[in-house]
C-alpha cells in the first residue's frame, strides 16, 4: 500500500501552490492536531474553534472549500463504528469515498483491512489524508478519481460519510450505491440525519446499525444536530 502522493495529484496541487511542501506547511499552520471528537484514538489535522481561521472571513483561507479540515458528524459516527466493530473491515479491501480527513479510512486500516483506498476528488484533501495517515502511523492508498457512477471491482467494502447534502447529488449517489450493493459490496454510510438523506426513498434499503450522541462542541458546530448514525445498505 502506498502513502506517497502520485505525480498526477502533485501536479494538480502545484497549479495553486509553488510546492507540495508549501501545502503541507499551510495545512500545518492553519489546523491543530485534535482528539476532541468521538474517536479520541485518532489525532487529526482539523480547523477547530481554537484556530484563528475559524473566526476569519472565508476569503482569508488559502484553500477552496476545505471540507477535509473538518470532522463531520456522520464521519465521526462511521469511524467510531468501525473502531468498535473491527470485523466490518478486517481482511477486506475498503474504499472510503469522500474521505475528507480520512478518519474512516484510517480506522479501517487500524481494524485490519487488507487494503484501504482513501478517495477524495480534492487534491489538497489528498495531502491532508497523507498527513493524517502518517500522524496515526497508518499506510493507505490515496486517489482523487471520481468513483461515483463507476464500477469498483477492486473493493468489497465501501464507506461514505456526510455525502448527502444536496437532493440531486443524493439521487446520483444512491443510484450508484444500489448498483454496488447488487454486486455484493458491503456499504456503510455515516449521516447525522440531514434532510436530503432521511427523506430519500432509497433509505428503505438501509438498516441502521449504530447511533452515537455527538459531543457538545460538534452539536454547536453543526446547527444543533445531536446524533450521528451508521447505516448499512441491505
């Protein structure tokens, strides 16, 4: 398994920064190493209320939409579930879609997965994934390809956290997941109950396997959402 970024990802990053090391330095400068979440076993580079950038206007951030710098509630629930239930990923080949800070991918590695790919279409997220994997002493593959809508024959477990913000995108993702489920993939979804998720007809194919109370800070940061749940496609 590789942890280094591919030359292709590095070239995409260098369109906006002078060097890969500059991106690493900026992530290090703008984030803190946090364990204040549902999975304190993991330390993650995150933007938190302790970071100056949290309180600054968006145009002061050198990164476009740094979703990877936040540990979203669905991802926290999914990662907690994986750490508590190692049999879900142990010995399997795992694809973490929309990996973000890579917490779920890292949890899969720590749970004994045979191979883990952390997938995020953002090239800066790929750098953060690499940093977080290293911070937690894990090795995984990194891809910025868009796998949604494509066959995924190389993996038998698919993970998604906080991917259902928009109804139209939810349609696309659920259609793909239905196809993957029919091909025998085990699919686990983390979500805190966003409307685009809970109101979607495809949830009739889901089984809730776990729910977790969010920490107070996470509740405040996510507009009062109180729980994160994990669902299995069935």
